[in-house]
């Protein structure tokens, strides 16, 4: 076991439930949904689906007109969340120390999907024969990580992970490894996604995994673990964590929210979309082993649960397998019921929620009705409908399981 | 594009530079305008005002050169 420990010293978020990490967590605790009926603008065949939208996000106000114009929305959200985490950690924006080895690790599944769509529309429907010169650098998946590295003068590794719904969790896990190994004294890790393009929504509709909903029901359309669940709800959003060598954080008197103690990953190697309990359990066991954490220490799991019929039950089976006798006592919730599923950013939003649950000793609930729990999802201590407050938590896990079968689990200690 | 006023206003909006009062010799790069920003600006001006910058025209390096290029475009000589 490595002697070096990794502290979480800064948090940032822009989500459908709030403009900051703390505001978003307050909304999660209060069981406020950020989901609503969304109609993508300028759709050739109008559609409306429940979605998590960062409706109050104003990129020009947050970044200035020049910077905002250079970025796709996924990047605008990510840069704002990343810089917020940095400020929250009490670190200066301009380098007052040598940051040549400091790292950025970012996750996004779809990168500049809105930029691609706008550009294709101009070419194929608009009859145009040229695109804006910045199209390439707006759309590329690693733009957000690089904008953050430039803004904060982080000169070490700058990597972007595109692993569908596990993207940000893997980015955080890889950044954790770099800090724990000593390769980077500190790292900014997280993820962002802005997938609410007409074509993207159509593609997800075609896969038949989106939850139905109208203007009245959209807020409650995502019902993880409940018998009435009808699918996932797409969302946009971003979140970031500052990971720092523990001793360094202590020396500078930083506020330490929690310890990121372990990271586990696995591949189902079974099916592109059907999740596999054995594969997920391997990632869970790997995270526990990496953290030197016994199942008995785990008090909370922020589940991946997206609200699909098959996925939620498989995850509970994986938790039962990996946590054994401990599983029935472990509190489990899926905050996707409130913020929706921001795909590649999900692992970051949920890691922040998990850290704040430990730090504030409160468990955000799965939105919905405890009486409606699906018996196929029983076997853990579900927190449904209302938060569990005054909860002394020792350790918590955050699960992210991707299409493609890639699984990532982050293990945090209070 | 009949006169330069709308284009100057657009530059002010995008780059925060008032070409009427700016030092003509001031380097655009020293005002935070890098090659990407300039590329995007010229593209937007072409789109917005329906003009075309000749491909042989070297990119403007100073405020004076940018103002000159816009005057050239306004006069319809490019």
C-alpha cells in the first residue's frame, strides 16, 4: 500500500439542479428535481423529451464573450466548473508555485456534439460550403482539458477520457493514481457533457432507453430502482474535483473534504449495452482492495442507476455480490433521478455528491416513492424520497458503469 | 458593406478594441488577439457583411492594418 494519500480539496459543479457544488447538493438533499420537458431548438421535426438542462447557465457572463465564443457548450460548462473547483480549493488562478507536474484529467463522452450538429446543419441543410475556422478546436473532445490547463498553467499530463458514461469517473481515477504515485502533486479532474442536440436525442430515442414524460411528469421521469421506471433522462452538466497530495494539502492548511482512497475498474467483456453483475462486482472489489477498505466500512453508495429496467437491478446484484453480508445495511441512492444522466460527466457530478455526502454527513435521496421500490432492486438500504441527514458516514463509493462494459468505482473516506 | 462603422462596431463587440481611437501601430497580438481569434473574426465579418477577403491578403498584424483592411472591404475593392 502506498504511503501517499490523496485529499479532495476543491469542488465545482454546474448542473441542472444548481450553479455550484454546494447549491446542487442542497437541491439534491431537498429532493428538488432539475428535470423538465425540453424541446431542442430549430428541430426539423419537433420533439420534446424530459431532460436535465442547465437553464440558468450564462456562458458569456461566466467566461466573457471572447472565451465563450471559442468553446462548445460542453467546454463552457466544464471550464466554469473546473475553475470553480480551483477557487474552492483556495488555489490561485495564476501560478504562484511550480505547476510543471500538475495534471488535468477530464471526461466527456460526446465532446462538441452541439458544434458537430450545427456544422452539419450548415453544410447539409444550409447549403453552405465553409465552416467557422474554430469548428475543429471547439468540437474536439480534449478542448476542455486544455482550456483548463492553459487557464491554470498546469504543465503536467493533460488527458481526456472518453469512456461513455464512465468517462469522468475514469478521469478522476486516473488523476488519483497520478497524485498517489507522486507523479503529480495535484490534479484537476472531472468531466462535462452537453448532449442535448436534436440528432443526439433522436439517436437515444432510437435506442429506446429514454424515459417518457410530458410537461407535468418530466420532473419525476427518472425513477431509478422503482417498479415504474421507464428509462434514463439525458442531461447536460459539469463537475470537477481538485485532488491533492495529502501532506501538501495539510501543509498549506487546505480544507480537506474527504480522502479519495481507491479506484477500481473492470470490463464486462460481455455485451455492448447489457450490463453484467460479475463485471461490475469486479470493479467494486478492485476499488475496495485498492483503498484497503473492508465492506463493513462502506456506509453509502452513490449508484450508477440510470432508471433503466435492466441496469438498476444488475447494479444491486453487483453490490450484493461485492459487499456480501454488509449490503443490506449500505445506504444506496441514485442522484440521477434529480440531475438526470449527463453521460460522460455523470461520474464527476456523482463523485462530488458522494464527497459532499461524507463531508456534510447527509445522504441525498433517489427521487420517488419508497413504496414503489421494485422487488428486483431490493437488498440494500435504499434512500428514496427524502434525504437521510445526521448520517455519520465513514466511507462511500461512487459507481459509473458505461455502455461498452467499462466499469469504474471510486472509493472515498470521510 | 457601405461604410466601416458597422464593422468597427463589430470589432469593438468581439475584441473590445475601438479601431477609431486605437494606436494604429498597436500589435493585435499584444491586445490578446491571437491567430485563431483573428481567423474567426475575419470569417464572421465575411459572413455578416457579405464581403470576401482576397486569399492573398496577409492577415493584419496591427490595429492600423485591421482598420485598413476593413476600409478596403467597405470600399468594395477586395
